[in-house]
């Protein structure tokens, strides 16, 4: 596991929005995933002129923080009728 290897070398490990079993960070930083995902998508949609096709590449399906981030992405897409979500892929 990369976390163990980093620690063995004296490298601090900081987990962002993740607390893997048996691999805690030094520290763990958690954010507001729904709001931040919506804001990021709104920004990208704005850069695209408010319209176009979107493909979403997710993290591992069904885990935190993927679930609330998915909710935030959906909010942004729903608020922008010119955007068409054409494909999604989850990490296995």
C-alpha cells in the first residue's frame, strides 16, 4: 500500500476526503463535496459557454466522497439545460 511505503520513508500522509481502513492520514481533510462538486462543474460549464456534452469519470462507485460529489455534479447539470451528460464511467 503506498501509504505504508510513504510512512516507512518518513513522508507525511494527508488523506483528502478519504479515510481508508487501516491507512489513516496525518491528518484527514474533509470538504463539502456536494457544494464543491457543483461549483467545479458550474465553472467548467461556464468555460464551455453554458452548453455542450459532458462525460463524467467517477471514483469508485458507492463510496464517500463519490456519492455526494455525484449529487453536486447532477445539481450543476440540472441547472444548465444546455449541457447533455452523454457518458459516465466508474473506477472498478
